[in-house]
C-alpha cells in the first residue's frame, strides 16, 4: 500500500465560546498512525498505532474531542488574559 500524502483539512471543534473551525495539515498511515500539523498553535501531534487494516480512526476522534478543545480553550484564555 502506498503511503498517504499530506492533506489539508479542517475540524469543527466545540469550545465554551461556541464552535470553532480549526484547520490543519495531516498525514496518515495504516493502523491508526497520524501526524497533525497545526502551525497556528505551534503544535505537532503524532499518533502511533497498530490497528492495521481496521478502517477505524480513533486519532481523529481524540483530536476533535480532547486535544483541539483543550488547545483552543488555552489559546482563548491566554489571549483574553494578555
């Protein structure tokens, strides 16, 4: 299987102040392996996995429901305190 090429994507993230669209670049491999690049937050997130040929995408759910809400909330708190 050929490696996936980098892709530009966006997720809608629920934050305390409402839905926020977060753009990122990503690369993915088989087994739940993902790399997310979020330059606006100076952030790189890497998932390694071994769930080969399953078709599941747990990293996408973790990004949308855990990591991005935390990052966007922290950024909003820093900006409002600044």
